[in-house]
C-alpha cells in the first residue's frame, strides 16, 4: 500500500546522542509518499544540528520531548523543555530547537486535511486543546504570537510513557502503511490530544512568545500551584520544570515578593475560600482536604489573609446567604 494512502501528516523524529566530539544525531522525517533520513557526527562543540536556520510551518505543529531536554528558540528567545513536556505551535510561528545533551524529540505537522478529519471525530468538540488547534488556523489568528505548552502533572510517568509509545506507533504506521492505517493515525492523534487535555495529566500554559524567560517560568509555577492547590514541593517542581529549586524560589521571590512556600499557601487559601462559598462541606473537612493537619493553624492563616474567620467568610460571601 502506498504511503500516500495515510492522512496528510508530517512527522520528524530527532535523536541526538550528545554534543561531544564523536556523538551523532539522526533526523528522520516521514510524510505521505516521502521519507528522509539525515545522519551526522559531531565534529565540534557546535554540531550541524544546532546551526540550522529557524523555520516555520504553514500548519499547527506539536512537539513532544521524549528524552533529555530541548532548548526551543522562538522569536529570538530560548525556552527550556525537559522530557515529558510538549509544545503546540501556531501556523507560521518561527522556531528552532537546539540540543545540549542526549535528547529525543518528535515534531508532528497537522495538515488542514488531517484537522478536517479530526473535527468530525466524536468528542472533538469537548476537547479544549483540539479546539484551540482548530482556532490557530483561522484567518484572524495569523500573526498571533501565542502558543501552548504542556508540562506533565506530578507523578505523571504513566502518561509520559504513553505519549512516547504513541509517537513510536505513529512513526511505525507512517513508515509501513497498510489497510486501516489512516484510521490508526487518527486514533493515535486523538489519544495524544486526549492526554494533553487532561488536567490530571498535563498543566497547560498559553504563552506569548515575547514573554521573557523569568516571566514564563513564573507563569508555569502559577499554573502548577493552582492545579495542586499550592501543595507541591520544590523537588517536584524541579522534576516538572527542569530547574533547581533555589532558582524557582528566586523567580517567585522576584515576581510575588514572597518565598515559594508562602506563595503556594496563597493558592491553598484561595481554594479554601472557594470551597467555603461554593460547597456545604464543613470547615473541618475543607481544612483536611487542603492538607492542614492543624485546624488552628488553618484558622490563623485564613484570618491573616482575609481578615475574618472561615465561618465569618462563609456567612459573608456564600451564595444564597
């Protein structure tokens, strides 16, 4: 069966064993009817892989970092993406990946033809990330500098591995098309978007490519703190974001004027306020849900932030009171 029987999609898998002399890299690209393999050996500290020119596609492109880390240069700024993280670039967005150590990444170009078929899939309307992808191709989205990035939620190794497996399966399907391959490609892409759309699996940030690095890292931290109600340790943040805990604490201190722990507690107390006004759970149950082992400590912190006790806050702001 000819490769062009598969839905129009372009996939590039880039592997770099390192940047020391003697290391090597492979770039395998596959699209309907074509396949190309580029290989090279590192002969200096700046391999040819890292001196390519920035490029852009006329369709949305999904990047999955499978191993190591990738420095992505977007509109003259560089952003670090560790293993497990992903990016969804808009059509026409100029970018270039750079490798500093052993790394592996996959880039999936989503053609208009493929997106048209995805729009017809049952459940597509309920997937926010898929809907965002459709909107990036609209005429009024041309020139927009925003893109989406995804960082794996804490303890998300299972879904990280599944994305790696799906990437390998997609490559195999494109390299060896057979009866039903078109449906397999659609199914694989749908499962990828299903994983990325799950808040339990990934934290999503919509990024302005002109945002400086510190501001972007702070935005990532905020999304994670919001998703975890402020309960995430430095070590987990280090693992998710790929930066040292001290550096992350410095970023928070710079932008929020407080240490990482205290800033995380503001998200926890905001959640407490939300639960007090939107649920009928007891104050004891809310404190327990938010991992306060000492209820007196919870009352003290809540009063410091809101100027009243949890009971008074509920009475003042709860709906229907």
